[in-house]
C-alpha cells in the first residue's frame, strides 16, 4: 500500500501534538490543585429545613473532623458531612462526586443527597433525578451493620448506563459514613484505635534479618501458651458441670497449645522468619493492599482443627482489630515447610494466612488473634472458650507518615486506594462472562486481521461473517453492555492526566477499559479501522441500516471526490474544537460532545427527548444513502483515532501496481471512499472492512487476476496445442517407421 501523505492531516498531527504538549506540560501542574474540604460550601447552600428531617439549624464545624452538627432547636439530631471530605470520590469524569450525608446518633443515615458531580453519563441524558432518588434511598442505612459486614450489608441498585457512577456513590457513602461513625463513636462503634496517635506506615526499607531470639524479644513474634492445668481451670471457671466433668487428661504442666504469630508481610519480619525465597513467594501470592500473618502452633491442641477441611473455613482462629474481624478460608491459607530464623523451635503447625485488602485491616495498629478452645460436653454438643493473643508491630518496623495535602494522611490515601482497588476488582469479578465474550470477539478479530488473505478468500462467507460480527458489536457491546467508546472518554483521560492519573477510575468499567487497551494496540498495527470498522456500535448500526436500505434498493449517493475530500476534514475540526473547549470547561465540552449521537442511539436506545432523537435519526437517515456518513465527515472520535493511527507500524492491505492506474474497481467499491482515484488507500479514512482484500483475490471481478488467469489459460492452451502437435509428429513418425518395416 502506498503511503498517503495529504498536507492537511500532517498539519493536524503537528497541531494536535502541540496541543497535547501544552495540555500536559503547562496546564497540568497549574491545575493539579488539591480539592479543599467542601462541607462548609454545601452547608451554606442547603438550609437545614431542606434536609427534611425536622432540623432547624446547624452547629459550628467540628474542630477535629469535617462534620457539622445538625440541630432541632437545642437537640442534636446528628452530623452532616460531604463524602469527598473523607474518602476518594473521583467519578468517571475524573472529578469528585459530592454527596451530603446526615448521620444520626445511632449511626443510621438520616439523609443522603447528591449535591454536585460532573459525571458525563448523567449530563448526557440519564435523568439526574434517577441518580438523586437512588442516592436518597440510602436514608435509613444502618452503618453499624455495614461496619460489621465490611460495607456490603446492603443491596446495590444499579441504573443501566451509570454503573460506574452508582458504584462510586455507593462506595463513598458507606465508607465515609463508617469513618464518621467510628470517629464520633456513633451507634456504639469504637473510634479508630489510631486516632490521636501519630500516623504510621510500614517500614519497607528495613530488610535486616533477625534471629528467633531477637524476634521474640522485640515483639515481632508474639506468643500465647496454655497448659493443661490452665485450660482445665478456664473451663472449671465457666461453672458448666458437663465441661468440668470432662477435663483434659494428663499432667497439668503439659503444653495444651503454644500459639505464636507474626505479621510476615513486613519485610524485616517476613525475611527473618521465611527466608528470602519463601518471602518472595509470599510477595507473589499477595496482591496490592493485602497483608499476611504467620501462625505457628504446637502442643496437643491444633489451631486449625479439621473443620476447614469440610467447610473451607478455619473456625478455631480469627483476627480481630477494632470493629473488624477476619475469618480465614482455605484459599487464604498456605502451609509453610519450616522457619528460616536462626534458633527457631520446631512447630507442628506452620501456616500463612492472607488478609484481604478490603478487610479494613491496618497493619500498623494493634490486633489480636483469637483462639477458640472447644470441649465436647455431649454426643454432639461442645462448649467453647476464647483466648486472645495480642499483637502489636514493634516500633522498628514502623515509619512515620507525613501529612498529605488537604489535611488527609497517607494512611487515608492508602485506605482509599485499597478500597478503590477492591471496588474495581469486584466489578471485574461480577462481569466475568461479559469480559470473556469481549475477549473472544477481540481474539477472533485479531485472527481475521492476521490471516486476512485466508479470511477474505470466500467473498460470500466473509460478507456474512462481517454482518454477524457487526450485529454482535451493536447488540452485545452497544445496547447490551453500553460499552460505546466516546470522545468523552478521551476528555476524561485528559482531565485525569491533569489532576493525577489514576488507573482505578478507568478499571471501574471493564469492557470500556479492555476496548480502549485493544484500540491502543490495534492503532499500532492497523490504524483506526480495527475499532471503527468492527467494534464501534454506532458504526455497526449505520452499516447494518445501510445494508438493509441496499436490500430494499434505496439508491446510494457517491459524493464527487473533490467534495468528499473537502468534507472529511470537518471531523478533525470538530475534534480540535472539543479539545480546545475541554481546556476551558470540561462540562461545556461534554455538552458539545453531544455531536456524537452515541448516547441517544446506543446508551439510551433512543429513550430521550425528541431533539436528540431527531438528530440521531437524521444522521442515520442520511447514512441510508451515503454509507457511514457520520463516520466519514463528523465523528470526532474517528478523527482522534485517525491521528495516532497514522503512526501504525505496517501497511497490511495488499495492492497491485495496477490499482488506481488504470483499475478503479476497489476505489469505486470502497464503502467510505477511502481509496484515492490514484489508487492509494488513505489510512485516516480506511475502516478496515477488508472489502478491497476480498476484491484483491476475486477471480471474477479483479482485472489483474482475470488477466493473470487469462495468461495462465493461454499458456495452458498453447502448451496443450504444442503437446498435441508434438504427439501428432511423434505419431506420424511412428507410422512412417511402421510402413518402412513393412
Ligand atoms: S467514525 Fe465514529 S461512529 Fe464511525 S465507527 Fe469510528 S468511532 Fe464509530
Ligand atoms: S475497502 Fe476501503 S475501507 Fe475497506 S479496507 Fe479497503 S480501503 Fe479500507
């Protein structure tokens, strides 16, 4: 394929790169300001009566945490706060979603109100009242129950098309409310044990190994020992005659259990106890934000028991820290062969247990390992006692934390990051099937592109394959999953780059994320066509409608080349306009991004006010006569993808030297007029439909092949004639010889 080198796109590339440079280099640092606490701003805007909980006034802002007392005359009803003051609430737009929450003294929510956001999905058509009503539905939520259930004690209502926004609102309301309730001790929740004390983080730089004696001495390994006499005394103290009648046999001084534990995800402790190789294995096993403890046991009582074999849960131990408790399942456990620390004793049980990142565990604060000792008191009845092994990481393995900007500490930032990571992982887990289908689609498409010669050999089969693929793109990716990429995504990416890029925000929508990653990779190989030609639901909708129109013999208009060439830059101008506008005002740019009819036709499936429906219908209507009219001349996303697509590494589409001169068949057959009359394919306009590759091998339509075939036939005929002539000559000679012999 010859390289198209039109002047206009080359200038555009330079212009866009300059824009990007200014955007990132100059405006980035200037705009990267930290959002100040916001509760005062909104409290000033919302009169107490508007809360509809009988409030008459607000008290002064609390001196310790950003909450405002809500009063009915002199009676304290609860506290008002904005979620963003406590947890990260960055939405799909890259900006915070502010929700005002009023929490009662019993830790039940009295009010939740969405007060400000910049979410494009909402701006573009899902009625805001729907999101507001859903947010208001959090009134009555019991935060004590949520704290006990790790924030998942309630059902989540999802509004189609706004999944990410809703999940962020839900997560931020619940987590911030738990924080406030704990900090104020509402509903009997205990304040965070670290409050008031200096904030700490794990010391990840201390890699020095210590022997067993030092680890036991400095408190990195803690111990609970019970002998037979002690356990018998403990059961005797319960006064339960059945338990007293069944004492543990043996010498009272014999060890019942020697239970020891250590936080081995801290390098100084883990390297000492596990050794380098095992510690590295542990690092591979743990995911971001996860911690691990080592539990060591010996004596006649097992801390594992056998219950985990049946139920998968270790029912004799649990980790407790403040209000949170972690019970370990078999998938969170790994057996350890031996201890690496010099002088370590031998244990009959050595197990590593993983603490999930979403559990709310803070390794810098004290915790306890609770042991459940059981005694059979009947045929199937048991009596239980608990014993606590207290643990606190020694000072040596902790490092001080600097206060983060805006008053938040790095601990809060780390907690936020862990919670966000947990959120997107949950979304990915919940969408396994959809992700699988998309990955299969991408694998099939990659196969078609890599083996395009074979794929396009049979014109009819390839036509129906393409139609089928477009139907799946429209129905599954588009209408089913709302995973329509849009220029709004690129603007969100730009905002995120300016305000501090955060992977978590983009990972919240798995299908859109996978599509963008695959588009980025495809741009390197095939240009914009892999997406525009195959994976864009609106593109598919236009093409399928046009195919139906053709079936009903709707006449097709082919624009004169001169006009076509002058119209296609319009999309680049629209793209540049939106890019410039986004530098001034993102919400304004998002509204102008309505030039894309994607939300109307794909996300909202035409359930929208009539001007939007009319606009989308007009574009689709024109597309019945001019195939892919919107893609060719107006689409800002298509323009945005065309620019980096020019840098692709290969020219995959095969051409003959006769293409364009004199043959014009491909050029006149290209559905988006991407082939110049001179034969070159314009990669900016090509949508990789591969029709020209079908023609490239078409024995009935491609003149080059027909000519080659004719030559081959002629050669075959002349070879046939020659051999016939030769046969005749040989035949004659044989006859002559025969006559002579006669
Ligand atoms: S040009 Fe726009 S509408 Fe057309 S396929 Fe590409 S992204 Fe979709
Ligand atoms: S027919 Fe046109 S759009 Fe399709 S692959 Fe060939 S040049 Fe690209």
